[in-house]
């Protein structure tokens, strides 16, 4: 049996202590490492639709 990493153990503990269920965890992976020259989908970041107003504060640098 494979030993769990400290991160896996800490994440499991954190999720178990959350007062809500169901918890869905996701991963955002950028294979281009933010190098637009390696963009393979053909959609530039500036071409994306505008963010909903509720999300504007998330990306604000003045938080």
C-alpha cells in the first residue's frame, strides 16, 4: 500500500472538517505555463467572455 503524502493527509483532514457536503475539489492545469506562444486551443485569454459582476472582486489586485 502506498503511503499518503502530508499534503493528502492535510487536505483530507480539511475537507472532513468542512460543515458542508458534498465537497467537490477541482484542479486547474495550464500546460502552457502562461506562455501564450504555446496556446494549443486557439482562444486567447483576452478573447474570453467578460466575467460576471460577482467575480470581479476575485481577480482584483486591490482586495
